[in-house]
């Protein structure tokens, strides 16, 4: 299996995992809201929910919402960082630690799980540990 196939398979797997995690977070968020509304609708009118308990639940709801937003912002920041790092290696000479793969980076393809450097001769190399980068 070539580097391109490995990168594509890994990218598809990571995208699937990210989508599943996002869907699960949305489901948990929706489920939390439904349970809170059901609890408030079905409370005993003669013994309403304690106000401190209600405030604690609303605070938890707020924390869940903030966590989801924080995760979205972190994802955008990581993507921006990957783009910056990818641009920095274009035109540089890269090689594997064993020296089997070497060349000047013509372009960088960004995948969901990382970057793949495309060398001038068309060879693809995963950008990450085990890579030596030098000025040309």
C-alpha cells in the first residue's frame, strides 16, 4: 500500500471519527435539553423544583454549550496552524531519516489527520515525525 493510499485511508478514518464525535456531542446536547424540559414540565406543582437545583442544571447546560463552542474554535485553530506549517515547508528539501525518500517539496496536501508533502518528482511523504527538513 503506497503513501497516498495510507494517507487517504487514514484521512477517511479520522474524518469518520470526527463526524461521529460531533454527532454524539449534538445528540448528548439535545438529549440533555429534552430531559431538562421534561423534568420541568412534569414536576409536582405542590413541590416545585428547588431553585438552587434548577440553577445548577442551567449552569450545567451553559457549560455543555460553552464546551461545544470551545471545541469548534479549537478545531478551527488547529486547521489554521496546519495550513501555516504546510506553507512553511514548500520549497524546502525534505528526507526520511533513513534517506530513502528525499526531494524538494512542490506542494502540501492537507488531510484531516495531517499533511502530505508532494515532492517535485511526484513522490508523496507524510509530514511528521521521522522527517528531516532543510533549506534548499
